[in-house]
């Protein structure tokens, strides 16, 4: 990295500080003056927009439609599903009044005490209650099912300790809410959406994930089953990167959503909900980036190729502009996003460092001498390797290079993840090794008591019962009792 921007804390020195600095210095986001909230800057939001666009298309391919539901939820709605309200009660922001008035000294405003709401309103922490209250008016017969809705929105969960993208009081997400005529159909939908998330994470984010089902303790409040994708960050910690919930008939019963089935008998609708949030931005950053800045997989990079001309005068710049124009045109025809940075107010070294920091996958550098020789310097961000290539055929080469980078960052992350998955059935060994991070496959007796002891002793939690792990008989490493399954345990964000 050029000296101009060589100021990032090394991951090996302080991983947490490295992450916090990188988010800000790469122009992704910054802290807001509103407690616990963040400002997502244009470059960061451009990545989120790409995620949205791809996921939205994937959802719609499964029959899902977008809708929008209110931000404010009557307090009484949350009371109808006991487990749900208990799970979110401590995180709710409450609206109690609807008007302000000028204070007595006329230099500010105060809440007007006469404008107290008859019933307080909750800023949505999630929307199951308001949506199922609405579905009551939409669902009457089995012919109205399945009902497959999604909304892109913001939610509020009052957090005490926040970190940009990973945990903020307000965050952006999508939440899907579906209603079905049968249990089997609802369970299949919940598992289908988990697979959509896993495909997105691996194909586009280049983040390998473990798919599995949560323990009863770790389930979403009000769910019968919660399915999850768990990703490993470079410090060995787990990041829950997407969840899909089978809600049974809990919300159907709570909000009296009944339909006449094929036998003309009333039945409660079966439900799912599923969501991913701007936490995916944190996963993207922490899985791939290095001590020089962001490393972005080309599929999600706002700028996939940057071209930087090197010139001494206006005549050289004009020649380079003319030489580069057809390259830009051909790259864009292939759907590749290109930035041509011929600005004269920043030195080339600053530009190189800035685009390296921001994770632009491919950089092309072209000077007057290169033009004479018919060559261009190519640098790939994932490995920082540079090479001189002929201008002839450069478009096809860059297209293939982007595909190679996408595959390489995934394979690198996969190799790291697989090298840090361990089988362990000795509790003393586990307690010592889990401090250094990693995913541990351990036998578990299925009890909440054992789960709680592991968390208390090590700050690690059962992330899931993984789908792709062979379940063999064994003994719980904590209690010594026969195990019901082998689970994935890790420290997490």
C-alpha cells in the first residue's frame, strides 16, 4: 500500500480495532449522533444495494412478493404470543406521546404531557405480530395459501454495546413472512429459504457457511425450529449470517388466522419467517479483508475494475483517454462496473492506495510508455500480484480474471474455515482450545443445563446442529451422559 494510506491497525495486533478502523476508513459507514445507530455511506450502501438486488431476485424466483407493513406496532400485539414478547421485551423502543411543544423559555421543545397515547406503540424489532394481524384479513380459504411476502425495511432493537454493521440499535434487513395450509409445506419453505441464504453467501459473498438447526435455547422467540447459516471470521469466531424460522401455528393462533381447508373445516395457518440484515456487510469484511484494507468478491464490488492513467501533460492525458474509451465500453457491455479515474487533483500513489483500501478487485494502470508498447499493468486485489499484459485482448482477460478472483477468495476462506474445524470430546481440552477460536464439533446430551455451563465456562455457544455432519453415538464431554447429537460450538459475534 502506498504511504498515503498506510495507517490500518494490523489484524494480528488487534483484530477488533482493525475491523472498526477499516469500516470507517474504507468509507463504508460511521457512527451517528443518534445513540447506537450508524450512517451507511454511499460506498457501503452500494454494496448493500447489490446484495439486495441479488437476494430480491432469488426470493422472487421462489414465488415471494414484496410488500410493506407499518413501522409502529401496538403494544398489545406483542402480548399475544407469550414467548415472542418475552424474547424482545428488553430490546423494544416505545413511543408514548404524539406531540411536542415549545418549552417555557421558548428556546427548545418538550414532550406535551397532554398528548399521551392511549396505547403505546413499539418501533418494530421484527414484524411477525403486525403482519399476522394483517394476514387475518387476507386469509379465509386454503385457496388463499400459500401467502409469500417479504419486506425490505429497518428495525430497532435497543442494544447496549454496538459495533458498525455487526450490532446496531437500528439496522436494515429483509424479513420474509409466509403462511401455509400444512405443516409440511411450512417446514419445507423454512428450509428452502435457508438454502437460498447459503447459496447467496457462498456464490456471491464467497463466504463458506455451515447450515444447521439451532438448539431450543438459541431459537428465535416464538419459533418451533430455527435454521441458521454460520460463517467463520478470520479470528475464528462464528457469525450468524442468516436465519429461517418454522413458527408452527403459534402466530396463526395468536392472531386468529384461520382458513377453511379442503374438507371445509377451519384450521389455523402454518407460518415461517426468515431474514438477513446489514450484518452480512460485517461478514463480507471480516471473512476476506487484509491488512491493506477491504478485499471484495467481484460479484458484490461497487467498482469491479478501476483504470488509472499516468500522465505528465494534457496531451498525454488525451491520448490515454482515447485509448481507454473502447476498453471501458467493452467491459461495460459485459456487465462489468468500471471507473476511469483521470482526476488531476490526486497523485497516482494516493489513488492506488485508496482503491486498494476499498477493495476494488482489478486495477489497470496505463501510462504513455505503456501506450507505446501496447501494454497495461494489471493488479488483482486478492493477491496484490501485478503483471504487464498486452492491450490486445485485455477485456477478455479481465473478465476471466474477475471470475478467478471470485473463486479464489471463496477457496481461501473455505480452506481457512475447514482448517479450523475440530472434533473434540474432552472438556478440559475444549476449554483451552476454544480461546483461540475455531468451530468445535462436540457430542451433546441435549440438555439446557449442559449448554448453559459451556457458555458460562467458555463464552462459547452451541451454534447449531449441523446438517452435513455424520451423527454418531457418543458421550457428552461435560456431563458424561449419552449424547443425542454432535453440535457445532464456537465463540461468536
